[in-house]
C-alpha cells in the first residue's frame, strides 16, 4: 500500500503528464492554468484511497482519478462565472483573466476531457463507472441550482440546506469514493458503504467550511466573514434564523446590505447573534455527528482493519483544518 504522500505525488505526476494541444491557445491555456493552480486534490485522493482499500492495483484507477479532478475544476470555472468571482485559490479566476466566454468554453472542454479519461478504464467496469459518474455530475448541477435558488428565497430551512450541500459537495466526494471502490473490486454492498461514508464525510467537510468562514483563524490566511458579507445562507445562517427572535432575524436579514456599516461591523453584528444563539456549538455538534457516522460506515466495510487506516487518516485530516 502507498502512503498518502505517495498517492498525492502519483496523481500530481499523472495530471502533469496529460498533454493538451497548444492550439487554440485561448481554449487550452485556461485549462492548464486551472489544473496547475494547486488545490488539495481531495477528490482524486479519495478515489485512489478507496481503490486501495480493496486492491493494490491503484494505477488502474488513475484515469478515473484525473477525470474527477478535471470535472471538479470544470465546475469551478462555471461557478466563478455564476458568482462573478475575481479570485480562485489566491489568484485571478479564469473568468477574471480570460472572460466569461472563454471560461464557458474551456470548462466545456474540461468536461469532455474528463469523459475521455473515463473511457480509459477497464471495459468490464466502464458501464458501472459511467453510471456513478453521471449520477454524481447531475447531482452537482442540481445542488448548484438549489444554491442559486436560495439566494432569492426569503426562508430556507435547515433540512433544505442540508439537502443542497449533500448534492453540491457530498455527491462529488461520494461518487469519487464509489468509483474508486468499484475499480478496486468491491461488490455492490461494499461500494454502497463507501459511498455513504463519503456522503457523511462530505457533509461534515462542508459544515466545517461554513464554520471556518465565520470563525476561522485569520493568522492562517483565511479571510473571515466572507459569507456574512455576501448574506449567504450557510448552515450557521439558516440555523440561526430558525432559532432567532424577530429582532435578531432583522439583524441577520439586513446587516450585510447596510451601507452605514463597515465590513468589520457587519461581521461583528452577525456573529454576536450567532454567539447569543449558540450557533458555533450547534454547528460543531452537527459536524461531529456527521463525522462519526462516516467512520461508522467505514468500520462496516469488510476488509482488514489496516487497509482502512489510510482512509481514516484522510478523514481526520479533513476535520483538522483551520482554514
């Protein structure tokens, strides 16, 4: 079995060796720019770790691992257009640097390239892999639409929010894990357990992201309060709205767009409501519940315990983030 660092180097080398045409330059340069922009490679790593849970032939899963990473980056190109986002991973987004039309077309090419890579998987596994990948891809689109719908919706319930992040975040992680398990030779029941493990882990990951946005460590480079300044409906916001009195709801509804307040004042005012309603603790509680469920599902996978340890380490690393 490989170490986490070895698997990360394997996927980085594989991605670096994928040669894209040089022309047309404005189609392919943004793809190279996007894929070369860092990122944690969380999804391809999850795919490779899930494959190695059942098999030592991890190299056979590399095309699929690259496919999910390229698909993920395709969604980011289109997300930045929809969000009018100037920055991505600390540098100008493809949308900001090349414009919306280029970002749309380069994103489309990335999606096609992802399917081309999937086509390199073993023929016996390909129908099942495509079935999982297509369900995953459609789920991500559905989640993005719900997220956009929430921007116009006055009231979003906690249940609605959890359903949205399951689609937008967890489905991509779960699809990656399930594809890896299938390529490792897992049967349907084992693949289902790995899928559910990643669903719960993805939920915990997104809830932690919501929490860090408002309560992260600024010393580690995380800009605190971006979601508050945008008036975004995060888990913290929808939970607070469900528990708040009307005066507190008015603060939550209107603070982000009050022109008389500085950004720091807006963040402080909303956080004061969160603190009064015990929202940070409630969020941490929900993160812990989801994370424990994920580990329980992993425990139920019928392989020797030592093979599960890399996935446990991966899961713990996601939960130990400070930014």
